């Protein structure tokens, strides 16, 4: 997320979004590099400079099916005056039989086949009569035509994949092409998601009066995966001090980030912080934002693992995750810019926000086909419990701390909530 417009310093008992985000990002720790098979490297950050130990391609080869020739021998060839050459052999792709071309000869070659010695061009079949014993060439070709020279793509000593590059399908292909079966990468940060609350039941049980389904651990786990994390959804954990401390202490040993939903605010927040006090300090903070102003953040355990306490309300928890946890995951993955893409869009309906807090409102972003202008339709109401409207949203509208009312037709900042797939 980026700053909203018309900002102001929050009240003394609030911390600004930017200040809190800076504290969170300062805790980012990139996991130690590991060496993995290139088939497992997609989407990860390369942790080494991959230097080619062999050229790509590794030999001069035909780029099309045709005839390997000396270009000087077909220089005068035309459709009205074709040049005939004896075909002295045929080379298939994968052939390891060396051949030498004599002046005035041709060799039939397949795409990818190594060129015979002295050949400096390939005449495509379509420029010939296609005969196998004596071929008539009906068009001249310049030197180096229709072939790939050794090292044309990558020379020995070239950097094939750079440290810090995200490994996509092209990078995987390039690693294979230069003969690398494994590559050093930064693994996905491990994120543990915990829900606390005596009212919670898992989705495979039927809630009784006063109980609700555990939405947070499922929704936040999905959000963490979308951000690129390796996720462990721990599920519901009792707030009984010894049990909660035991579970969290175990997760700290196998996580780069721990998220506890339902552990912010009120007596539940006090109980969670008290139970974890031996593991480190968690600062329960009021952040100048809406929804989700009450939250907690600290660094626990011997490795100072960043740990979040999120609101129990799923809508608020997801917004807090989007603003703070997601950027931390991206930073831990080594992203140069851990924030969502932000653009300006024109409001289709008026909106309101809480004075002194940065607002994050759900919206549906669209584009006017005639003008190319971005338009945004606010969704739902300003309440924090409208999870259904977040499911329909493809963006968050950011409202500055000084803004309380924004009229239809005015421009606002929106952050894409692009999904995978």
C-alpha cells in the first residue's frame, strides 16, 4: 500500500500507518538460500549469479529444414536460373557424425542439426525443388542465413540468470539450456497462521449458540499463499496460557512470520500477550487506519520472529494483513517493491471515512472502454463485518487521514487486489 492523499499526523494515542509499516518492514528477514532442482525453482528468487559454463547453442546448427551450403556457391541462384548442387549426405538433429562440405556441394539438414564443416548458410527447402540426390536452388542466401551460430544466445562466462531475478518459465528453460540441474534460491518465507477465540469452531463442525466458524485461519492462509509464502494453517488454539505458549513457541522454530488472529484488543488481547510475554514483547498498537486500528506486533523467540496480533473480525483481519503482513512477506522474499500497484481512479459513488484515520474501502475497479479512464465503484457499506463485499472487490480504495467525504466523480487512489490464475 502507499500513502493516501491529504495525510495528517494521527492523534497522540495512534501510530501512523507509515510509521507502523516502517517498523514492520524493518523486521523482514530473508530465509537462508537453499539449492533446489530447477523444476522446483519457479517463482523463487535466484540467490546466485548463474554463469554459463558452455555456449548456447553449443555448436553451429540449422535453424530450418533445408540444405547446408557455402553461400558463395548459390550467390547467383534465381528462380529463372537455379543452381544445381549434388547432395552428398543428410544430417539429422542429434547427429554426432562429423561431415565436411566440399565446394559446390550441399548436405540435407534438419532443424537443429549440426552444420558440416565449411557450410556457412542453410537454404530452406521452400527455396529448392527438394530433391535428395541433386537439388536445384532457386534463391540465393547470404552468409549466416537460416542458422544459429555457436554462442549466439549465451557465451561461456555470460550470466544466464542474475542474483535477485525471479525465476519464471523462461529462466527455468535457460537454466536447463546451460546445463544446470539445480540452482541456489531464496525459499518462500514460512508463515504460520493461528486463530484464537473461545467462540470458534472449525468448518467441519456445526456451531451451537454463541459459536462461529473459524474464518480467519482459512482466509489469512489463502492471503499468505497469494503473497508467495509457504503457509502452515495451525487453526484454532486455546487461549489457555501454557497451551498457547507451547504452540507459538513451536511455530517460532519453523516460521519466518507468525500471525495470530483474534489476539488483538480487549481481554483476549491481554491474555494472548501475557501468555507470550516470556517469548518476547508484543506491542499492542492503535494504528491510525480503518478498519483494523487495534493490532499487535512484536518479535518473539531467539530468532526474533515477526509476530502479528490481528483483529478477530475477518474483514478487519484481512485488511490489516493486506496493509502490513503482505508487504513483509514480499520484503522477506526480496521484492524490490513489496507494495501493490496503485493507480488513480474516478469514483462512481460517494464515500466517507473516519477523520484522522487512513481508510481502506472495498471497491470494484473497471475501465471506461471509450476513454481508457479507470473507474471505481465502492462496495458495501463502511462497516467492518462485510466479508462478502471484500470477496467481490478487486481493489482497495485508500482514503487520506484528513478526508471524511469524497464526492462521486472525484479521483481516489486504489490498490489492485489481483488474484492468481
